[in-house]
């Protein structure tokens, strides 16, 4: 499963399309230069791989590159950040 992570800034989401299904990471831009990752979804038939982690990495890298502070309403993103300390310094609030 080596499909590219795509970004749709108009719909505020990162996604991977695979075999007619779409895994996605949604976000919103808040006041004060904060990007809030709100939802990660991987269809049941695509779970158990690395799609969610690939989406998380793409979204968090995007946030860092553009100078956003990161909020994580999504529980998956909170867990991902907790296990990837390089992102801790960019958090808008502690986990």
C-alpha cells in the first residue's frame, strides 16, 4: 500500500485514496496561528496498516513547515504526538 498522501486545503484535509476508498485527516485553522487536527478516519477494510500514521505525519509536517502551533482534538493525533516527541514543541497546549 504505497499511495501518495494528498492535501486539499479548500476542504482542510489530507487523504489517501486506495481501491476506491478514502482515508483522511481533517483539520481546521483557528485564530492565533493554530491548526487543529479534528478527525482521522481509515475505512474498516483498510485498517491495520500505516495509513493513519502516514496521514498524521503529513499533516504534522505541514503544520510545522508553515509555522502553525498544533492542537489535537483527534485522539489518534494526540496519541501520535505523544509517541513522537519531535512535535511536542509545536503544541498550542500540552497533551
